[in-house]
């Protein structure tokens, strides 16, 4: 349940503030620089889950993740990552990854503008749900 709670809180943050202003860790700059240094060509708007979790993908990610052992708290804790950055969390749009992998991809998405449309797209949707619930009471 902790993993789902984390995902829900993070998505609510994305819908509430400008993603470019979000700081996910004190090490965001380092995580981003090392991520883009190692995974320069990785497409992050829609993650290729099969490639990322393939034998070759795991071999490339493992040393990156281990670099943050003892530096980023719970670096290997299972965390839900949205596969398509333009959509909310759902069973079809989520995959479980180590926390540092989530952080690297989401920091890049925030800095490179992949999460920019979420605030407008989902804030209005959440307001409608809240208004409907209020009208029903």
C-alpha cells in the first residue's frame, strides 16, 4: 500500500504545481546529470518497459542504481512509474521500478517538459469530481 500512496501523492503534486519547480531529492541535479550521461537517448515521455526490463536493460541500469546506494534514501525501494507521462497512474500505465530509476526518469520528465500538461488536464478533472461529490451531499 505504501507504493500506491507514494504514487498518488506524487501525481497530486504534479497536478498542483509546475513540475519544473519540483525538487524530488536534494540530489536532483546529480541524478539528472548522471541519468542523461548514461541514458542520453532514452525516450522518457513513453517508457519502453520491455527494453528497460530486458536482460540488456537491467545490465545497464544496475550500475547506475548502485551508484546511489547510501546516497539516496531507499534507492532500491519498489516504486510505481507511469509508463506514459501524459496519463495518470492506472494498472495499464504503471510499472514497478527501483526508487532511483523512478527518480531519474521523473526528474528528467519534469525538467524536459513531459509532465507540463498534467496540471491543466487533471486538475480540471479532479475539480469536476469534487464538485459532483459536493452537489450530491
